């Protein structure tokens, strides 16, 4: 049913492969702090704000910038709700997205919103008997999920079913075989791949060796600690900062941005329109999309984006329901032949359809 008749108008679960469309972190603005003995609420709130700001803006913030200095001095000004979870002193803080993004926008800080690239983790845990794919319910598996949620990483785990085991072996994961990992990951909706070697030595220390692929960049690292939560947090923080460096959208100093027109077909439900609008709103903290037209199942949005086309396309690809298509093909008008060149009864060969030249800064997508 055409959307025009109705125009009155979560977080991606960890270890939820295959069915996911976009890694949208619905709980991104909620920070759950671990127990802090004898910590005052003001100190805990400041700690929660530090975590929240790093999720959005990385770790290179200028604390002296007026807009940020004001927020740092009074974290409650951007707080929606504070909840005590347990008697052990743990706390959950919910922040206001609009107020935070407004402060970061004023400080001209590159920001990453709820849409995040999915990171598929292939983890093998070794012991004296050999290695096997790490179970989600294992101690390190749980630590990784907790750390991913804390740092704002859209972590996913493969099914490790018969198809996965036929596509890739434990040895290929341990060796960081990029070609094998990429082939095995094709069935999952993810942008990044993490190969993880987990080992616990005789001294009871946990050790991690990891390789992370995201677009055209590769990162490697090793960690060792007695506490798996510390190892997992260090790893997820490194991944989060790399995601931010590639996907965060910067605010231009003069507040201007390039104008783009997006044509999206396949929007035939109110719910699809709402999902699309929500996805586009993550593109910039300064400039929100505006609806240009609705016709049948096609909608046109105008957006101002403070980046180049490659970055815009990369951001749009985060929502895997958006499929890039070519500009529509339109038949060319039939040229008139000179009278002297025509013979009586001669047939005129029709012109073949040609690709319509798309206006500058125009992109076409299909919603699935």
C-alpha cells in the first residue's frame, strides 16, 4: 500500500547473526557502571559521562572547549535518569541524546551515532587438549559481550554450526587467514571481522591475540591479564576507537555541508518509512534530513552531509536494508532525421534506452 496514503505519520542483540539488518545500538545512551566501593554519586556520574562521550566522540576530546567544559562540569545537565541496579553500588545512567549531540556539535567534534558497523568475532579458545570455537556462555564469551555493550561495539558471534565448521577451521582462525575468514563471514551481516585466539596459561593468566579487519584497515594486538573482564574491555575499547576513526561524521567549522538528494524505492509501509527516517537521522548531528516528495513506494530526502561521497555511502551501508542502485533508465527522445536522408517507406530504427544523467549529488537506493 503506498506510503503517501499514510503520511501522517535495539540495540542489535549480541550474538544475533543472519537476521540482523542494521547494527543499531538502541541502548547506546545508557551506561551501566560496575560496583564502585565508597564512590559518591557525583563521581560515578562523571565516570558514566566519560564512557558516554568516548562512545560518541572517541578519546581525543578537548575538555577545554566551552560546550564540553560546561557538560563535564555538570553531567546532570545531559542526564535523563539515574538508577541504582543493585545494593552493591552498581548504577545505570541514561543520557539525553539530543543534548549530548548538541554539545558535541557546538564543540565541532566528529560524532558516531547509533548506527554502527557489525563486528563478527571468530574466537577459538585453546587449552592443553587443543582448541575449539569459543562458546558464548564461556567466561571469556560473557566478558566480551559485557565489554562490547559497555564500549558501544556491535559485536556478533557466528552460529558455529555445521555450515560454519565446513567453511572455516579453528587453525584458520588462529592463523588469521583473512581470505578464509572473509569467505566464511559472507552469510552474516557484518562490516568488520575479528579473529581471536583465547588461551589461559599455567599461571592462570588469560591471554588474547587478535586481528581486526574493517574496510581497508587491519589492526593486531595482544593482551594478558588475570581478569578476563579487563582483557575484554581493552580489546573492545581498541575496536570502538577504530570504528570511530572510520565512521564518525565531523562537524564543519562554518556549519556548512554538502547537499545530497537520496531517492529510495520500496518504502511501502509506514514502519519502513519510520525506520528509514531514523537511519538517516544518524548521518549528522547538525543537519537533519528533510522529506522532499512521496510517490507510491518511492520517497526522496534532501540531506546536508559534512563529508565526501565515499563517507556518505559508507554510512548508508551500515543499514543493510539500503541497497545501492543505478539511476533509473529512461528512453531517449527520438531525433528527427533530415528530410533529404529519408526514403519513402524506410523504417527508422528506434534509439536504445540510455542511462539518464543523474543530477549532481544524487544517490539512488532500494529498501529491502
